[in-house]
């Protein structure tokens, strides 16, 4: 009997020890588990701190947004580029309210001289830079080409080509009959542009009309490419000059010294009545705002101004 009681006591004690061991396992955390938990909490805190830091930098504006430019840009030079340049200026200033562009039409040579003397940030020219004007540090950027087509009435079948010298003689009044340039025995009806026209200025410069005595007093003056085109289309003996974009089947374009009036040949310089419109500048004087404007001038938006005024795009 005593033996049975002793065995029962041992069994009860054994069950108590097992229960105690089980409770201890559920309340104590192993060292590896504690370390993992603490590491996770650290990562979370670091990520939260980094995000807050980034948000704070953005909120206080410590880093300016890309493309945020300001300043004043001084441009002087060619008057022939005035309409294109003013359109570019207006659009660029609208997109960048903190930028002001001051443009003064003073002539190509003056614009280049101003750049070299530091009077401007950017010079504008409607011709190539001459050898005596070139410097290693002086940069150029062509932003358009100017091409002028010579047009006659489609009924004037005999005349297909003309030279710059013949054009100077016709527009100065030295040649007055089509027979003197291979045409019919008919008086030439000369159509020119108004004095303020950039196309007229370019045309007269390219054919050296001043050397031939200047524009004849008998020339008819039309204001705009469209009216010149209409005048030539309506008179079988007329001659005029227009931007390339005004060549259509109502008029006939002549080759000049054997070269067709095409955009490609104007860009290459092969077509005689063409020239580049370009900017000149020094990298250390152009300013960040000026560099942004130079990029804008050859962008799609900048080239839209070239289209609007009958120029030839660079692309």
C-alpha cells in the first residue's frame, strides 16, 4: 500500500515539472528573435526619417526645379531676322516669365562687333561670319535660312534662268525688255516690296542692287509676299521675288545661275539668293538664360517662328 502511494506522489510531481517547463517556453523570447525584432524596428525608423527628410527638402524649396531660369538676355544685330526673332522672344518669355530679352536691330556687322566687345550676350547675323571676324572662341548657331525665289508669269515660257547681274540690271532699270534676257519683245513689269520689308533688304543686298544704282522709280511696290505673287500671276510680263513658300502653280520660278530654288540648295549655299540666319556668342558671356534661348531657337517651338515668316527651317 505504501508502495502505491509513493508511486502516485512521484507521478504528480513529474506532471507539475512538465507544466512549469511549458509555461516558461511561451513567455521567454529567444535571443535571435529579439535581435530580428529590433533590426526590423530600426529599418522602419530609418526609412521614416529618410522620407521625412526628403519631404522637408522638397517643401522648403532648397533645390530649384529643373528648367527654372531667370535673367536678362541682350541681343543685337541683323534687322532681317527681326520678325522671326521677336516671335521667338515673345514665346520664350511667355514660357519663362523671369527672363527678359532685349533685342536691338543694328545690322549684322554691329551685332558681331557687339558680341566681341562684350556689349551683348548674343549677336544676330543674316550672313556668314567673315574670315576677319572669326575667332576660335566665337561660337555660331544657325537657326534659319533665308531663300528668295524669282518668279514670272507661267505664260513667259521663253525665260527659264536668270543671273544675279541681270536681276540687278532689271531692278535698277538698265534692262527694261524681256528680249534682253532671252524672252519676247515685251516691256518688263517689275514688282518689288515695300521699304520696310526684310525680304526686299535681303534681295537688294544679294544682287548688289545698290552698286547698280538702286531700285528703279518705275518699279511697282507690293506689301507682302502674297500681293507680289498675285501681281505676277496677273501679268504675263511681270517679274517679282518671294519667299520659297509662295511658289505655286499660279507663278513660275526661275533658276538663278542654273540653280533651282529649293530648301536643300539654300541650306547648302549653292542657291545664290540664300543666306543663313545665325547667332554668335562666347560660352562665358552667354549666361544660362542665353544658352536656354539658343536651345529654344532650334527646337520645334522656336522653328515655328521660322515657318510663320517664310524662312527655311534648320531641321
